[in-house]
C-alpha cells in the first residue's frame, strides 16, 4: 500500500486527516494557507518531515493565490506567511529547515523574474522538498535494513512512518525496507499516550503492509524487554542536536534508558534535515507543551476529575549516550557525538 499523506492537486493541498485514523481514511483539501496552519496545529498532519513539507506547500499555496503583485507587497505577504508557519510547532526542526529553503528560493529568484514566475519557482521548490523526502526515506530504509536480521522483534514508539513524512517513513521506512528484502519480523508498537499515535497510526500502517504487529501500553515496555521479547528499538526524531541528543515523542527517553539496561540496541532514524547542527546539546531544544485537554480527556470525554490539572510536554530528549546509532541518508552514525554527527555533513560517517 502506497501512503502519500500530502499531495498538491489543482484544488489545493490534500492531506490525510490523521485524526480520523484508524477508523476512517479521510482526506482534507486545504484551499487556503490558514487551513494548513490549523492542520499542523491540530495534528491533522504531524511528524517532523511532514510538518516541514506541509509548511512549504502552505507557503507556496498562499503565494500562488496572491493577486497584488507589487514587488514590495508580494515580499511582505511572503514574509508574513513564513512567520506564521514558523510558530506552529517549535520542536520539529524540519519546519524551520523547510521555511529556510522557501526563503532561499524566494531570494534567489526575486530580482530575476516577475511575481508570476516567482510563484512558479516557489511551488516547484515546495514540491521538490516533498519528492526529495520520499527518496531520502527510501535511502534511510535501505541503509538501516542491514541492522534487521531475519525473525527479529522490533519495538517502536509514536509514528515515524509514511504518515509522518512525505511517504515511506524513517523508523518504519527501515522496517519496510527489511520487509521488502524478504526478512521476517514482528513489531511491537507503544500506544504513545496521550494521542495514541502508535496505537492508531503505526498499527494502521503495519496492518496495511501485512507486517505482524502488537500494540502495548507505554508502561509495558520494560516488562517485555525483561521477558526477552525485544531485539531492537527503532524510533524517529523531531530534532537532533549536534552532539546526537535527540528529541522525539514523549516517552522515548524512558525506552532508551530501559533498552540500555537490558542491552538492547537503540536506533534513531531521521533525515539530515532533522539534525540541528547549530545547537550544542539537547538542553537547547525547545520542547512544545500542548493543550492539557489531550491528557485530561480522550476523544472529548473527560477521563480525570474536574479541577485536576495536567502537564503535557509533547517531546522529551534522549541523551546521545543512550543511542546506539543514528540512521540517516548519508549513513549510520554509531556512538553519536559532536565529532561523529559533524562528519555526516562532511560526507563521511564514523
């Protein structure tokens, strides 16, 4: 099954509504950039690479619709759009990475052409970001598949599949690639409270691919590791610091500590666009705090007493010493450190 969560069509940007899964495969057509902004904020589209792609397409959509083509006003509208999208999800660095690409495209073409041609250039750049992501995911999958032996049990957390990217996936891309090579596996998916991305989305993707899967509660991971049921842990990432510290869905740090205690390899799969080489460590990664209703209620039904508060950070940071390796399109960085991560951007890995 080919899953393409984000596409550009004549009527607008079309998104798979991830809030509706697994009950319904529903598509949402966004005809205005504000609709894409809301889709990012309310988790209709989610996952670091997908957020960046959606922002790029949202900016392109907004600029294509601009009727006032006075150069100064055209630039002003573009700047406002970029600023709006930059504020939607603070942890995912792919968002700022994609916006920087759109800004670079604008600046490179601003004085070479009129506004109509600039619109074409911006749309082309956004679609290039989308298509490149799918190719990069496939490359990550191919590189990472060497880590998966036949008849293996894998634990993953949240959703780092096709739904979280332009298509194919990062952590699930590695699993997909191994499956395409004929390897057999069983995947344990943490349910991933409070929004249940693992139970709803990862399980749906695995079932759609015919990959055997079992959903577990988040607090069950240590128990099944102790039982010897897990051979390998693979997760995605929303931002990786220059020393290899990694922000991912809340609960990932717990899994990494448990994996180390039980001598289970723990891998992160992510594109280079997720590496924020400009920050020294995970201490510098901004952690998004979401609405406490996600914790206090489920699907609109209150599950805790009224008057009780909640704390809802969407991500945590796993220190690099708990990570066996980071799988990227340029290779696998074992024993992540500032030196080893930097080598990725020099065309070598260590």
